């Protein structure tokens, strides 16, 4: 998703390197074009932008030489208007005296652009970032000062966004937040802002988290906050961030994804400690037990965690829970929910629009809602009265890995507690994860090249491993660009079996109690020439029937599926790298999806 960064210095200097580095730190969000603008005290604006990678565009347009007293950079992930030079951000106003950029989605972009054209403003692109600039310009042209113009623009711009804007005629930058992330940083002799915290950390540890409906004015030596409603000042003390920078560096690994895969045991350990001491767990459990219906709501990988959570609640605690893809919650369940029902809304970023929309709909119906999120301070954590943190630190790589396993552990822990089972059994999980990574890494590296010859494969599971098969398939298609379908193993014979030809690869994920059923599935494909790769605990039946067995450590039927996702993560990683792709930043994708 798009990312914005802005900085205000006391005097004019070479801002190019700062803007390039800030843009590089935002790349994990996903983007297709990049731009930078500097504003000088003499009233000039230098704007350079194009489609392509940060390093390429910055080199082609020599961002490094850009000077100014203020600077803005933006990474764009296309929604309104194709990826192109003209649609890349930042954008200037009609007279080239104001420059701005946004993150998010202005849903009435098309209507507003038409209005601006009719009003005689010069509209150069189809992009809604430009619409934010003209939305302010239309009011400054009518004589409003910039703050009032931003307040009025806020009334016109529908959707969720954050934008930053600067006028050549003064020495400040202005920004507003409505739905999309925005954090302010205060340093020695400068102030800055960004779509997220990690991109500010190398510059300063003194930050202010901006709330929706707040207007920011960045001066070189201080920051003003105002309410968009009445323009009145808001007092908020800056906070000091103590998190380590290690989290946003690769720490010797070639990619963030591999680092994050290896971090899973340690973040699992941290999460389990936190859950044992958490008062919120009691609140969530109490409400979940008494709920008429319990819904687990998420998207993508987070939805897969909801799916396995619902299997855990049923198998361990006899508590039915309905897993729902967030956008489908609105038409399919929201009309029927009420205050007797409970929803758990799950999102790594805590900013996924589909999840937040489902949450808003649920709350309107009076449903009790909880959050499970990784990003502290995200919209989901603010919008729910009670939420559980995933304790993963930053997950930079677009493919979710450590946040998935910690989501699964959170559900497993809640199910154990609901069932009155001893949670000490779960404390072995981090060690088991370590052993799994060690055991499977060489097996996966050995098998990946032959699987990489295919652009089409299946991952199949049953019961607790069905969601793992879906998650493995999502990882594989997300970063190898091959078609991979995850399915219930028993469904394969109801149609897809016709795809099987000689050596056709199928990965079976076998839970320890489902081996006989998985073995049936394996034989249905191997007798037709298919190649079955099984992931499961050491079991003679798997060795006797599958072509290859990726062995994971022995545990129990609930922990085993959690371990079996690790080889699938590693497989997708190695296949992606062997294909020459960057697994951290797959094409077209974004880490934080703040659009419908
Ligand atoms: O931040 P969220 O957990 O709400 O994100 C939901 C999905 O966009 C996300 O899990 C996506 O499917 C992952 N990139 C897959 O690896």
C-alpha cells in the first residue's frame, strides 16, 4: 500500500539522501512507483517521480542531488489510475505552488476530479493523491488559509487516507489523517512524519501517534496538532520509542522473510509468556464462552488462522466458532448478529479495510468485538475495547509468517483455556518450532528444485491441517507466482483429480490422527502417476505410500499442524528465490491493505 514521508528542516540543505532512505524503508508496504519533492524557501518546488523501484527511479532522476528546506517522498501502489509517471506521486496544484501526496483511497475521486476540471483547476492525472491537492487548492483559491482549506477538503474527500501537503510560500508541511496510518517524529532541528513507525526510527525515537480527524503542522522545531472539526489545538505529549532497530534490519539474512521464519520460535515464546499473564485473556474467554454465536473474522493468512482456530475451539472445547472472510461477514452474517454474539477480528496490520468494515458493521449491530493484532496503536486496536497483541515485532516481509504462527498459538491457547486443559503443554511449542526448522530446512532445500519445474500444484490437508494446506498454497502462489491450490484432501477426488498426470506434484499435510485418510488421498493420486510429498510426523504409513516425506517432530494433534506450516513457508521461500523473485516484496502486493 502507498506510503508517505515528509520532513521539515530549519534551513535549506541536501534532502535527497534522506528522502531516498525514507522511501527505501517504506518499500515493504508494496509499490509500483516512487516520487520525491523538495520545497525551498525561495518558493521553488523540485518534483521528480516515475514508475519503478526506489533505487532505479532515484538513480534515473538523481534524487540524491535534491535540495530544499522541506521534502516529501511517496511510494504509490496503484488503485486510481494505472502505474505511470503522471499518476505517480507527489502531485502539484494548478499553479505549481503547492505539492502533496497521499496514502489511502479517496472513493469519490472521479466525481471530485470532474468538479475540479469544471472549476478551472488543472488536473493532470487520474490519481486520487492529486485530488487531495486540488481539494485543498479549491479553498485556498477562495481565500481560506491552509488549515481551514484542509478542514474543508476533509469534508469533500470521502474514503480513508492520510495526506501531506506543502506550499512553496511558507516553511511548513501540513498533514491530515483519516483512516490511514500517520506517525510524527521530532528530532534535533527537524520534524518529520510517515505512514508508519519503522520508517521513522532511524531518524528519531520521539514520536507522536496521530489520530483520525487530526491536522498536523510540522515546523522545523515543533509540531502542532489541531482537530479537523473545529480547528482547535490538541495537546499531546510526544512518546519515546524504545524498540530495537534490529527488527527493521535483515540481521544477516538475505531476506526479511527468512529472518522472520527463523524468528518464529522466539516470538512464540514471548507470546506464550504474555498470554499466561494477560488479564485480557480472561475477559475474552468469559465473553466467548457465553456467546450465542462466535465469529472469527479475518482476511488472507489471518483468515486461515481463524479457520484453524474454529477447529481448535470445536475439538478441544466443544465450542462452535464460525470462521468468516471479513468482507463476506457483512452480507452473510451481519444482518443476523446482535448483542448476544461475539466476534474476534484478526489482523496482523490492524489496518485491513475489509476487517475494519466488518468490525464497524458488527459494532453497529451491538455485537461484542475483540481484536487480535500485531501492530500496537493500529486502528483495530483502537476500535476494539479489548484486544490481544501478537508480540511479533515488525513483520516487514509481505508474506505473513511469524504473525500467522502467533495467531494460531493465540487461538490454541484460548481453546486450551476454554477446555480447562493445562496450558503448560503449550510451552514446548517454541522448542518444537526450533527443532522443526532445523529438521526440515535441508529436506526442503533438496526437494524445492524438482517442485520448481512445475507452475501448478496442490496442497491438501484434513481437519486441523486443512487450514495449513490453504495457508501453504497462499504462500506458494504469493511469492512463486505459480498456481497452487489448497484443498481439503477428501475433496480432491471430486473433480481436481483429473489434473493429475505423470509426476504431478501434490503436497499432503498429515495430522497425526488423520494419517489413514491422508494415505487414501495419497494413493488416489500416486496410482495415477502423481507425485505425493507428505508433511507429517515420523510414520511408517507415510513412508510406505508417499514419494517423499518431510518429517516434523512428534508433538500432539493440535501442535502438529502449527509445526507443519514451517516447511511450507520454507518451501515457498526457496522456490521464490530460485525463480529470481524477491520474496519480501512480491509483485502487485502490499503488506497493508487499506482499500476495499
Ligand atoms: O494485516 P492483515 O493480517 O489483516 O492482512 C490480511 C492479508 O492481507 C494478509 O494476511 C495476506 O494474505 C498476507 N500477505 C499473506 O501472506
